[in-house]
C-alpha cells in the first residue's frame, strides 16, 4: 500500500485526492498523517542529492522549469526555477545528477552547482548542453575547463519559432534545419546568412538570436552525426520534463521548497524506472572514444 500511495503522490495527487482515490477504489480509509509519513522522502532525497557520481560523463544536460512556491515570509506565491542536471554515462545510461531550486540564476549560483558536482566525484564533462542559462558558460569552464559547452539546438529552434506566425512555422523550421544540419561550421554560417536575407524583413529577431548564441552553437558541427543526434534530440531531458510537468500540473502552488522537491524527486524516480538507456548509443559511444580518447576511457 505504501508503494501505491507514493505512486499516487508522484502522479501529482494531493493528500485529499489520495484519500478519495483509495476510498473509492479499495474502500480504504487512510488518514492524512499516514499519507504524509509515507510520502516524507526528504531523508532519501538528501542521500540521493549527496551520492557519489561517476568521474566522467560524456554528456550532461542542464535545464530549468518553473514552479510556483509560496513564500513563508511574505505569504505570496513566487515563480521559482527548478534546475536539473541530467547526465549520460559512458554506458549510455541516463542519470539525474541532482536538482536545485532557486529564485535567480547567475554565474555564482551555477559555480556553486558545479562545485557540488565536483565534490561528489565528478571530474570531467565532455559536452555540457545548456539552454541560455545565465552565467552557465563561465561557471562550467571555471569548474571543468576542458568541457565543450553546447547550446541546446532544440530550444534554440523553438525560441526562433515563437516569433513566427503559424502559417510560416513550417517554412522557417525547414530553413533553420539547413543551418544546424550543415556539414561544417562555415557552411552553417553561409546558411544562416541566407536565412537572414530571406526572413529578416518579416522576422528580424531570429537570425540575431542565433548569432548571439553562435559560440555555443559552433561545437555542434565538429561532432559526427551519431553524436549530433544524441545532443540535438535531447529526448532524455524532454521525456523527463514531461514526467515532472505531469506531476506538478495539478498543483496550483507548493507550500514550501521541500514540498516541491519531494514531488519532483518522486517524478524523477519514476522516470528512471521506465528505462534509462539512450537510443542508438553504440555508434555515439564509438565516436566519443575517437574524439576524446583517454578522457572518455578514463
């Protein structure tokens, strides 16, 4: 029954919802205190957040999503960010390295996250994938100077399409694909020029957004298609975010950071139970071994 309660809680049901569900389905009357005790996994969360990590991860994807949490002092609801680090290990297994809740991001915050990961045993990241998180490139290179910082192509494309009308999205997406599917960085730059010439009159903000992120886009073109596919699709972080959003969507807001942490942790635990292997990892692994040599083998 404990697993059933935890499963319902992880699915985003409130204590009252869980009581009603168990009563309707099983005829069981369960007290709120029992549900709270069963779902109090904060001790487990602390152990998970401080566990030892692998020395090297070929890919670590850093992402953020927003949750509403009530402030204890002002009693107002604040929109806080939940930052998640999802690693892909040498054997292709996905592993959530940790989660952090904060109101503001920046180089100082991200450096504290990097140092926490290092203190838990992480010594090297080959490719760090990030979506415009403020201060991240400086923090990652300060902690892991050999890491390649790569902007998330999927997020950059989605950001670009936000500027488009629905009738133009398909055409714009096709032209953007010509940029990130180019075989070299030089050819990608030519495609970006062509895109700007074609669309600047209608969507003047798109090409400059790519140019601002270009330093973190360029590493993508050095990768073999097998690695590009893993980095581009970011299926792992997308599927994780879907699981988390499904859990939190029924909650208007959380009373505390701990309450949000508990629910998100349980969603992560559910995500990792459903299969952790990155698809088509074998080809990517061989390319990592060639590109990074001893760093990958260490």
